C-alpha cells in the first residue's frame, strides 16, 4: 500500500483513512461483499495503532459503506443497480442511534409494544381510564354539534379561543386559579407542556429538581435536553422542601417539577404546610416551580385541594393540567397557565413544532367544559375509580397478605406497592407478561427498589381480581426462585 495518511494534517488520521476507503469503495475497487484489510494488517502497513483503524472502520460503518462482522472482518455492503451504478443505502441503524432525543428505557418500550398489540393483556401499566369511565354520551353530544366547515382550517396556535375561555372558567371554578384566555396555552396533553417548558425555558447544563419516584423521572426529555436532574424523595407527605434549599446552594437548581396532588406513582399529596414552604423557598431563591396537576379532580372524598398555583401570590408557578385522567386521554387536550412572556414564548415554539393543536378535539373539549355537565361526570368518575381501587386492594390483600404494602390514596389512578423479600424486577415483569398481565416496574419511575406501580383505572372491574392473581403468581414464583438459589 503506497498511500499513507498525513500525520501533520488538521484532518484526523482516522478520517483520512475512512475517506481513502470511501473513495475506493465508491469507484468499485472494493466491490460489495469484498473485505477491507484486517485491522491488524492495516495498522502494521500504515504504522499506526489498531485503535485508529478501528475508528476509521467504525466511521465507514456509520456511513453505511461496510458492516463489521465478527469472525469475518470488515465487509463492503454497497450493492450495484441493474445499470451498474453503486447503490448507497442510508445506514438507518446509525441514524436511529444518533438522534438527540433519547430512547425510552427498555421496560417502557416493552410496555408500549405490549399494550399496542392486539393480545388481551390485563393492563395495570397505562395511566388512562377504562371505556366505562369515559363520558361517551357527553362527547357524542358535543361532537354532534360540531360545525365542520368552521373547523377545517388552522386553529389559533395558542388554542381555540372558546376552549381557552372554558379552561379559564374551569380553573377558576374547580381549582381556584385566576387566569384568562390570554394566559393559557392549549397543548397536546400535559406532556407537551412539560416538553415545551424544558425546551424553551432551560438550556443544556441547567440543574432542575424532580421527584423520586415520579412521572418526570420516567421521561427521557430531561436528559435529552442536557439538563442535570436532582432527585427529591417523595414520602407520605410528599417532598421535603428543605432539600430544595440545599440543592439550590450546591447546584443552583433553576426549576422544580412537582405533581403535588395524588402524585404519580405514590398517590400521596404534598402536605399543606409543605406546599406553603415550597412557595416561600421558591420566592426566596427565585426558583421556578412547575406544578403538574392532572389528578386533583379525582379526589374520592371531594375535598377541595389547594393547588400550588391557587396559593401562589408572587407568580412563581407554571401550572399544567389536562383532560387525560378525567375525561379522555385520546383527545390529547392539555394546557398550561403562567406569565404572558412564558405563554408567548411557548406558543412560538408550538407554532414551530406542530402549528397548534388539532381543532376538532379542541372544539369537543370546549363544548364539554362549558356544558355544565362536568360535575355529574366527575361524580360518577370518582365512584368508578374508588371501586376499582377497592377491588385492587382487596385482591392484593387476598393474594399476598402482608407480603405487599401500600399507601392508600384518596384520589388518582395509581397504587404504589412495595413487595417484600428478594425478587428480580425484570424477571417478574417478564413472567407477568407471560401470564397475560402488565404492570409498571418501580425502576422506570424512580430509585426505590422492590416497588411496582399498579394503575387500576383502565382495568375492567371484572378482570381486576384475575389480573392481581396472575400478578401475585409472578411475584411469588420470582421470590421463591430467588430464595431457592
Ligand atoms: C403526573 C403526570 N403528568 C403528565 C402526564 C401526561 O399526561 P397527558 O399528556 O396525557 O396529559 C401524566 C401521565 O400519566 C402524569 O401522570
């Protein structure tokens, strides 16, 4: 080999090698199926470290020109068309790996694959309502009044005006929050509001605090955005606000994400004095609070819960909610309210991302919220959810007795369970799937071991007992296997 890389060049040596072979592959010197010199041989010929050759071949691999096959070396993968042209297919595997938005963790991906399949799993994993809890008649009525001709164009990016007005009234009536149509942004579920906040108000390297465990913990969007996340453990009374002070002093955290009422997954509610203290700390140190509140209207005893936003005198809280857990997750109607500057900034981002939310769900949501029928629906919903919770707890007690512990929530849709003894989480998850039941392993939501989340809202009442029986079998089998080793 006469060619040698120029070690004095600005271009890294491995790139020069990759370029050299790229040219030769493209002009047919190395046809499809032929092998490049072995790493060792090429390193000796060019008087270089083998690691440089490995980097060069990896680069060719990422360009889709070669495949690294164990035992066979580096094989050219280009093919030739009928006309004799070299065909260069994009290396999709590399593209898939290199995007900036990180993948969900493998367990979450499995859950979504399973619940998207047509197999009849008993589903304790997905946070949505069962068919009998949706307000179908109300939705049908709203839908039948739809004047399609008015709703076929682009909608206002910030959200349909009637919907924003209905949301402002709803917030005032049900959550004691003052807002107006101009301070509300309609989003695709609460999740998009979280994403817009992360992308528009924070930058890579910023520090934020999230609850442990939490829904936020399960979202890769925090790390994809380059944020440093610090955890606030959640106890019976929610997070301890004093920990925010020390996180601020050590890491200058800029924002705290909390789900204070019927928290996902623990079902706990942040104690009133802690809510007050959190607000005090926020204003003392200038730390923004994101209050994520999709569950407060599910309260079983209908006790009014004071949202942080309703207690926020100084404007420190961005408030997020949605219709997903009380009406329909499929409508994808969420919203946030906050200072004008923030709403305008996020509206601009939403225009860039999706040009505003689809207008037919917005119309239906506006009709529903302004119909005066929500109270009735919420009453039925609470009864339905409480019944499902009771059936789930009864079945757990029957099947597992004191081997399972949980905090009894007074609202929400999740039961956070601690399973005693030694058992392998992944093994249990897979075994439960084999038995036809799916749940959320605790590690996807936080750092506490030996926990699982059972979301009872979606499971048909008649299937809860059977589902918990299969779940208990999977756990007992895993625990016994571990003990017998
Ligand atoms: C605390 C919390 N926030 C946000 C969401 C996202 O819900 P959606 O985007 O459907 O409103 C969920 C869903 O489970 C949740 O539990």
